[in-house]
């Protein structure tokens, strides 16, 4: 009986030890499994975050390059238009009314360039940056074209005024010739000169109107139309001036001949 009890006790103890050992060995394995799972999840999360961050940084850096380059072009364009504005404000060659109107146009161009600069800084795509840059470039071209056309028109008008002044001098010389002198050879060309110079302001102002009509942020068609329209008018004015110069030359030559004849005829 004692032997049976002892065997039972030993069996129970052995079973207890076996169970305890199994539980003890299972705990580290379960813990290791949980650690591995956490490590795997953490690794995947970090990898995804790093991949996203790298992608974002690469994209932002790329836009920064586009934005920076566009901003430099815009700054240079703004500087050129500002120089044009300063030149207009201090110009003595431009007619006052034309200078004032051109100054208004250039001010609008500067406002548009500032809007383009803002568009570049706030752009979220490459195409938006390029669109704003293209708009700014055309605005700068429009400002320069308007300035050149108005300046050319006013130079032609100034040249017409100078021809009229010279014609007055020649006319005064003819009037000073001895009484009875036939001055038709002088007055005829001077009359033609007056007709030619009188047409210059009309054509020149039509060119100015075309130039001032160039809008801020013009299209390529706007620039082409303004250049062509103003160019035709300036060409017409130039031809009239060329004819007037020829008439002035004829009048001067005739006056010189008459003056020489009068001097020879004087006793």
C-alpha cells in the first residue's frame, strides 16, 4: 500500500515537472514570436514612411528648381520693365501725352508680373509654373515692344517738327530775296514738304495707339498684331518724312541758286 502511494506521488511530481517545463519553454517562444511580429510591423512602417518621405522630398526639390529658375527670369523681367518705366518718366524725346499713356501701360505690366510671381510661388505643378513663366515672358515682350513703338513714333514726329523748322528758315531766306524775284522753285517744294510732314503725326499716332493697345499678359497673336499694325503706320510716316526731306533739299538748292543769282546781278 505504501509502495502504491509512493509511486502515485512520484508520478504526480513528474507530471507536474513536465507541465512546468513545457510552460516555461512555451513562454520564451511566445515572447519571441511577439517580438518578431512587432519588429516586422515596425520595419514595414518605417520603410513605408521613409519611402514616402523620400518621394516627397524628391518631388519638392524638383519643383523648387523649376520655381527658382522661373523666379529668376521673372525678377529679370520686372527689372527691365522698371527700367523702361524710369526711362519714360525722365524722357524728353517722348511727347508728354504719349509718355503718360505709356507709363500707365508699363505700370499695368508690372502689376501683371507681380501676379505671375505669385502664381509661380503658389504653383503645385510643373505646368502651372511654366504657364506663369510664359505669361511673364510675353508681358515683358509686350512692354518692350510698346516702348520701342511709341519711341519710334515720337522720333518720327520730332523729325517732322525739325523739317518744318528748317522749311521756315528756307522760306524766310526766299522772302529776303530782292523784290520781283521768282521764288516758285523754293515755295513749291516747301508746300509739298508741308503736306508730307502734316501726315506724319496721323500715322505716328496710329502706331502709338496700336502699341498702347497691347494688353498685360498678351498672347503671341496680340504681339504680332500690334507689331504689324504699328509697323505699317510707322512705315507710312517714314516714307512721308523721306519725301519731305527731299522737298527740303530741293527748296534749299533753289534758294542757293537764287541767292547766287541775286548776288551776281548786284552792281
